[in-house]
């Protein structure tokens, strides 16, 4: 008999990516209510792509609680973006919101330039926005999907870095979101997993390129995290058991991933570059 995976969330599905937090049951924990800040990013400014929901939202809120002003870049989920903005402002920091496609280089340049103009500086760049689509066979992946997934998931990282570098000074940090799929693969996320592997190589190579400038580049490779991308990708039965196959037996929350980004953005990680942290529920990936 096939393995029966325990239901962890109600079966649910969203018709379009990247999905919306308001439509999820339960809503992801991104507000960082239990987080205890220590001023680790006081006076700094950060950009977080995909900052309207999920991991990006939790990172934006955590950064604000640590003292940073934040610009969140997102596709078109305006209501989610405003909720995150209110949380950032509740922490006493400024928040900018920019809607657009990070797969377009001109939009990335515009978002960076407006951030620097309005917030006065840029110290941390978080490349986090992503999309993924199920395919059980390679032949199901069209050229259009392949190009779009790569533009969103890895081309955008290049675009954001190239736009940001002239503003990043010694001591700045770049943090890239990759995935456990980069290390162990995924039989139904071939193109997505490929982009996440590219992000690991991008992170390591960029870290070597920027070491002399004093700019650190690191990554975070989450495992199964409860974000809008999950019900927007998988059918209801897969969503219900999402996260049940890791050693901790459940999906993680965005609030459980954001502290990795705080660590990599702050001086606490001053002797780390080219590295990847793995909040993945206990999966051993040797990466």
C-alpha cells in the first residue's frame, strides 16, 4: 500500500501564483510576535523581494523590529503588502512598497533607485521572490514556463544585485533564498529545483567576487514552509499533507525562518560569506 501522509492543514487550493495569505487556512505566522529584538540592524535600510507574504513578509517584519527601514517588492498582492507595511510601521520603521515583476531588469533598477532616494541608503538586499509549478514529466514543462521560472527565480537575483551594488558599501549584506530542493531535488518541481541549485552556485560565486569589497553574500535554504506558494502550487490533498515527511513532522512557519536572515544581515555573521543556512525541519542535505 502507498504511504499515507498525515494531514497537517485543511485541503485547499489557490488558482494563481504567488498566492495570498488571506485565503490560507491557517494564515501563515509572519508577524514575529514572539521575536525578541536586540537592535541588530539599527539605522540600516533593506530591500526584500517577495516581501508581501510568507518568508519575505516575516523577514521584513523581523528586520523592522531589529531597527531597519524596509522596502518590500512584490508582484500584485496589494492587500498582503499593506498588511506587512502596517506591521513594519508598528515596529516604528519606514516601509516602502513596490509592485512589479522582478523578472524585468528595468523594474529592479527602479525599485532600488527609489528605495535609496526615499530611505537614504541601502545596506541589505534580500532576494526572495519565486514561483514554482508542478510537472510530473519533463515534457510537461513548456518553453514559456521554463523561461518565466528562470526569470523570476534567478535572473531577478542578477538584476537586483546589479542595480544595488553601486549603493552597497563595505559591511553590506546580500542574502539569497534558495531551497532544500537544490540539494535533494524534487520529482514534480524540476524547473524550480534547477533555479534553486543555480542560486546556490550564484551565492557562492558572488561571495568570492565581492569579498574584496567587504560585501558578504549568503543564502537560506528553507524546507517545507507554510506560505501562499504552497496552495497556489499543489492540489488540495498534497497541501493537506505538506511538511509531514520531514523529521519534525510538520511544515515550518515563516517566523521560524526569518531569524536566519537577521543573523546573516547583521554583524553576528561577520565571518560568514558564501554559506547557506538550512531551516528545513531536520532534513540532512550535507550542503
